[in-house]
C-alpha cells in the first residue's frame, strides 16, 4: 500500500506492522511479477518464481504518529529490521515482452 503521511490524528492507525489495511474504497489488482528492489532488472530475474503481488492502487493517508509507532515496533522486533527503516530504491519497469498478461481486478 502507498501512504501519504499527514499531521492529522484522524488518520491514526496503531497496527501498520501487521500489514495490509482494509479500506472500503480499495482498488486492488493481482498480478504475477518479480521482486521489487534494485537487484533485479530485465536481465536479472528473481530465482523465486512465480511471484504474485496484490496492489492497492489508491494512495491512503496515515498520521505521522502512526509511522513513528511503526518504526518503534520495527526496532523492537527480535528479527533485525533496521535495514527497513530507510527508503529503498525501486525496480526498473519490466519490458513489455517480459510482462505477464494476467492482471486481475480483486475489488
């Protein structure tokens, strides 16, 4: 999910660590694809296949204090999540000849 971080407690969510938030206006698509990140490209694919993704195409708002709480919880995990506390690069777009044609709308 994609969030805009706002200074408004109306958008507080105390459970971002546990993943996906259900919104009544979700616009979800499911598709096959590769992993995100800068270590994969149109020349180097993931060895873990097939990979599927579910994406909420809408941007939602979340309060800044929600993100503070998420970071605090990530630091408290037994599994070291410190590498996930900063912004990461995004993968280049997949060339059309490699893209799957099985896009599905879920909501």
